[in-house]
């Protein structure tokens, strides 16, 4: 299984949109490969979009949430049975999304997010804080491997050639750490703004203990202590780069150059240990105008029509839709081909 986490320590940078687009467009382009999405964000935004979006009024999401067949429900059962052992019923938590939303390819499966994750964060932290050793390793390792356990169960059921995308929450909480441990490569969406530059530096400090300035993190040290591998940074996807004739709008160009230079300098120092051996910075068109339509209709980007009817029965026209389709055929498919 190939495993990708989409995360940034800064909110509002398009994580949910990118997770949705990458997972669904990858599934559409690779119909023989099963795609698993694990939603580790308590807001469960990508789950809600996949399961029908605003137009569905959350009915499908609430159905799954009420059944407790969510990531939080899985954690709850693990806590009540044994936090450090498999349930044996992991496959019950994989939902074939097309059973709820016909817009989504049949090969897409979801471990649904749940705002109850917040309720279990402290409990998980407490269980993982002991130095005791269970049947499969230290308690710290077993708790932080929960998403890996789900991935392994999915591979046994649906094939080892599958692909997993993990959507995340901005906070560096235990469920975010579980997602990072369950990924091999990290995709970081960000904007061409100062906040994103600072967030990128913070990720380097929090996850990889790269001392740029300020306080130190012991996360990398703990990872090495318990033999838990960290993902390599695979791509930093620059959004909100409004592109005219392939040149970013001047308002964003300066900070975009700073981000690119910062990453170039860091990659020279940490290539292979922090960064994957690929071109890291990847630029995408500004999708701000089309993202809300996808959130409402739950349609794939490539399946949008020039005129779409929203959940309030209002018709909206997507101006220059051919540019968005061209972006999928160009930049997004190029990115998908690298996965």
C-alpha cells in the first residue's frame, strides 16, 4: 500500500479540497486500484464531502456517525476491549463511498471522521504515555499504530496494491501523529502567504526537529525511540497562486519566492532524510471559486458542469471551467502520476 498524509499545521489552506481531489481523481484514473481515505480530522470535512456534501444535508454522514462505524468508533471499541490489540472487525469500518454517493468511483473507501475524536484524544495520550510492553510492542507504539492497523486490514481485504490518503487536522494532536506515522510521504498544501511560510518552518521543527528558531520538539526523538518511521516530505502544493500565462499574480510572487527558496535551502541539507528525492514545490491554480461548489455537490472536479445546481436550488455558472479541467489534465494529473 502507498500511503500519503495531507497535512499542514496551518488551517484554511485547502487540505480537505486537496485530499478529496487527489483521492477521487486518482481512483477515477486507476479503476483497478482500491483507494482508502482515512479521515483523522474531528471536523470530518472530507467525509462529509465524499458522502454527499451540503446537498445531502449530512444525512449519509450522520447515518455512519450514529452507527459509530467511524475512526472514533473504532478507537472507542479498542479502548473498551484492549487499546493494544486488534478488534478482528476492522473491515466493518471501511465504507464503500459509492454506496452513499453515486458521484464517487466504486473503488473509493472511507474510514469516516468523527468529532468524537476530540473526546478520545486525552485518553489515547494517557494510554500511550506508559512504558509498558504489550504483545506487539510498547503501548506508545501500539496506540500510535492504530491507523496502520486499519491500513493493514484494508490491504488484507482489498489488496496490497491499494493507495491510502489520510486527511488531517491542523493541530499537532495524537490523532495527527497517528496519521503521520501511517504515511510514507507527506503532502503539504499551503498558500503564498506569510502564515504558510511560518507554518512550513514550524512543521520542520515539530516533526523533524530541524532547529530553525524557537522551541524544540521531541517528536522525532520519540519516533526513533519506538521505531516508528516518519514520512518524507513529498510535495509542498502552493495554492492561491492565481496564474496568468503561467506567472503567479504579483501580489503573491514575493512570498512564493521566499517559500521556494526556504524549501530549496532546507532540501539541500536534508534531502533523503526529511525530503523525498523529487522536486518538492508544486503549484496549482486558485481553486477558491470552485471548491465551495464541490463541497456542495460532492462531484469530482472533472465531472463538474458549466452550470451546477446547488442544494438551495440556485444555479451557479462556473466561469472558465475549461481552465479547471485543464488544470486536472495538466498539474493535478502530473501530480497523481508521481504518486
